[in-house]
């Protein structure tokens, strides 16, 4: 598995968790709020991915 795959999966998990928690906290199921939260969650996930890509260097698997 490439080193970036785990970072991408964790960014996706963060995005889903962020969206779910913001939807739960807002307490509404209005379509416009859901769309806005989805867009903001996608932006937050992308920013999270880019920041972690800068801070945490990719892990190189050990040669056996």
C-alpha cells in the first residue's frame, strides 16, 4: 500500500465524522443546511489532508 493511501483514508474518515457531528449538533435535516455542511466538510477534510501531508512525512515501508 502506498504511504498516501492511509492519509487519504484518514482524511475521508475525518470528513465523514466532521459532517456527521456537525449535522447532529445543528439538529436540523433541512436540505440547504445539509448541502452547506457537506461542502464545508469537504473543505475541512481537504485542509486536514493538506496540513497532515505537510506536517507528517510519508512513511516509507521497511525493506525486507
